[in-house]
C-alpha cells in the first residue's frame, strides 16, 4: 500500500447480495459518499429493473454515476472511468471517504486497476451490421478474430461483443491486451458480499417478486413509450429483455417470470466467476460488523 495515495472502499457482489444497502450503512458510519459501479444504473428510467437506490436513500447518502444518460445513448467504459474518477476525486477533495458500490466487474476493475481503455470511436456502419446478428453469431465472429480475449470479456453480452469486435477491427490488435493496467490512483479495499447459493437464489426470487409488484412491467412500458427501442431493451438484458419480450407477445407472463428468475441466477453465477479471479477481494456474509472492522483496520 502506498501511503501517499487516497483510500477507496469497494463494496461488490452479485445481484441480490445486499451490497447496495450495506454500502449505504457503511458510508453513513464512515462519513462517506457512494459512486455506483453498475452498467445499467447510469441510464435514466432504468430504476426498478436495475435495482437503483431510491430518492430517499440518495438523500441520506449522496450517490454518483446514476441517471447519467438517456437509454438510447451509448455509454462506454472509457466514459464511465473518466466520470467515476472525477466523482471520486471530488469526494476526496471534500474530505469524505469514497465508496465504490456495485456488481459490474469491469467498471470496478477500470477504477481500481486504472485500466488503459482503447480510445476507439464508434463505427456506426459496422455497428448497424453487427446489431442484426444473434448472440451466437456475434460470439462466433469474435472468436474468429480475437480468441485470446474471448473468455476474458462478458461474451454473453451482445453490446460488449459488438464493442470488442469494433475495437479489434479498428486497431488490428487483441481487445484484452490493449486494456493494460496503469499505476493505481487509489489504495483500494475490496469487500465482497456473499451468500450460499441456495440462499442467494431465494433472495433473487423474493427480490424479483418485489420488483414486479413495484411496477417493473410499467417501467418497461414507459421506456418503450418514451422512445426506447425494443432492441435497446434486449441489449440491457435480464429484466428489460424478458419484460420487453413479454410486452411484444414473444413470451407469456408465466414464461417471462420463470425465464427471468433462471437468467438472473445464471447471471449471478457469472458475476461470481468474474469476482473469484480477483484475489484482493475479502468476502463477508453481509455483516456490518465484519465489514466495519475491515475498513477500520484498512484506514
């Protein structure tokens, strides 16, 4: 640890792990403010489905990197990194403790490892062609041009694959190899929230039922009515993809709920696979006391 570098507390975990509420409680205790590390919460109107904290919670503890852009706007990792760095530095300037809270592994890595992100502008012509391809076709195409990077990115996400293909085609270099780590800006304490699989799956079930009661279907309807395209909602995955398919008549209500529960459980497993590669993460069972002790020792 470099004592000249400022501290950043990272609270991470899978969907339904309880990381957001733990982050808020810890930020209250340690005079902190929160920067979100969630790739869907940057979009306006994606509230219930993305698990965005409520306005009341945001009033209790300031949150940054929420509601940054409209849903039809492309939002790159490079832009996230730039804005998140700015938010963290601003929190530090005001003598508060920054907390990075979320479940998007790549966003967290971009901040903690100060990743060098390829500055490649979007190729609209290429994207238009790629957007017509299915996920399997995109995977096949990407494997062909950059096999080394295939298992290192979220290869089940169409948007990630399109961006990776775009970068490789533009630079002629492996996508992952271009993302080199630079010297870290902060001393990071990474706390991961975990549960046994059966408990996590039950939490996912309960949370999904709650989101449907809160108006998840109406949220997706409102997004469509305000001009968000079906294709875009499919790209956002999970709740937005399956509810959009239901509204389009491609799934029955029961099929939508069953498939959505299954997809969220699968996604949580993928998140955990990603996080397990990072040996710096200290895992806690959503215990305030344990996390508080780790932070006190770290500071």
